[in-house]
């Protein structure tokens, strides 16, 4: 019996080592990958400026939430303890999204509907055509400390104000709003003053991040071309919906000038983030997939050349962010979810 057990144990070790080796060779830029969450949908995890913490959104029912709420994670503790419980920042009312640290590391910006409703807003109804749509909930943007105490409401429009991120120098905020009648990018000072509309092309502009020098933006955008596509986009927008299935990656400076389309791959290219050098962009895409839902991370030069696939494990990898020291990459993935629909957070050492 002992001999049989030893044989089985050795076989399992070989399988595990083979799998590890495969991950290392097919995802050559990622090493020492650690899983940080276990269960639910966990997404948009972004580093504190000292790289010790993450703020993210989750609907993990085990944590006592009904829809996305904002959580704070100690990275080292989560990486070594599978039972780690992150701290909930939002108070559980409404729905929240898109959190990000301010440069002092003791305040967090996020979008929420809690000021308008106690419960979770309804999900979009299932459609006969099976179109995948995002709901544009009536979010406004708030600043809170790490205990969840809100100190300021930055926006106050009746529609969608969300997807806010902070410049590396800590001076500016970029976010998406439909206040103009379309989904455009806006930049304002960290205190909410001196707001300026940055984009103005018909289509969804969102998910923007600053370059490492705080002078440029990278974002995802849809640009409907035919009259039929334009009318469909407008009709969805009137219903508080957007179809995120055709998007490309763009850059511009923080004044809205020098707008450039970086990718022209087709399908959905989104969740972009600048490489620490500021000369490359990492993003999620399903452009080379035969199915719509099969996203991997890719990296491309800022001029759109030298496209490189970064991930190959599982069929969903998105929301990449480099640590401020450039040594780590955090991302969401449904790898290692044991056949469930869970999307978890992972962190890896970055190898050039």
C-alpha cells in the first residue's frame, strides 16, 4: 500500500511540475503567480502607491454582499493565506465600481449608487438576441478613507459617472461620464475643480489610465461607423446600456490632443494600462478567438506595432495593472476556478 501511495504521489508531483513548467514557458513574462481571492467575481484590482495594498470590487457572497462592493486587500497576507478576509470599504448599499487609491494611500476614490438606493440595481434583462450589454447605472464618484468614511462627493449628475483613476503624480482624475449625451472622458483636478471634457467622438470612451509621466491617457473606445451602428449605439445609450463588443485602444494627451488609435484588431480590445516604460500598452482582447468569450492579455508598442500575447491560461484574463515599481502585475482571471464561473485576482512577478 505504501508503495502504491508513493507511486501516486510521485505521479502527482510530475503532473504539477509539468503544469507549472507549461505556465512558465507559455506565459514567459509572468513568474511566481499567486492567487489572491477564492470565489465570486473579483475585478479591477489596483495597487496603492506604495505597492502594498490593492483596492478592488467583488460580489463574493461569502463576504456578505449582494452585488459589487469595494474591498481593501493586504497583498502579502492574501498571497499566503487562502482564508484571508479583505476589508470592505463601501457600506453595502447600492452598487459600487472602479476604485483607485489616492497618492497618500489612505484615501480611495470609487463610484457608487448608494446615495440613490439601498439595494442593488437590477441587472439587464436577458435578450432574445443574446447580446452582451453593460448597464450604465446612475453612479457618482466619491472619496473615502480606508475605513469607508466618505469625505467628498466629486460628481453629481443624474447619469453615469464612473471609471475614475488617478494620475501617478497624484494631481489629476480621469473618468467617464454621459453628461454630454454621450460616453466621454473628463479630466479634473484631484479636488474636483477645473474639469475638462477630453473626448468628443460618438461612441463609448472609458477605462482610462494615465501614463507613468502623467501626461497621456490610454483608454478603450467604440466608434460606430455605419448609420445603422450609430443609431443602435444611440438607442442603447437612451436605455442606459452599452454594447462593449467592438472596442479598440486609443491614446491622447491629458488635454485631449494627439488622439491616436493604437489597435485595429477587431472585436473587443479593452482594459489597457501603460507598461512602466510608458512605451508599451498591456490590454485584454478576444481578437484572435473563435468565440466571443475568450480573453487574453496582450502587449503592444505605443505605435501599434509588435503585438505580443502575454497570457494563455484559461479563457478570461483582464484588468492588468503594473505595480508602481514595475516589478509586479495584478490581473483578473478565471484560471484555477475548478469549473465554476468564478473570476479571481492573481499577482505575478513581471519579467521583461
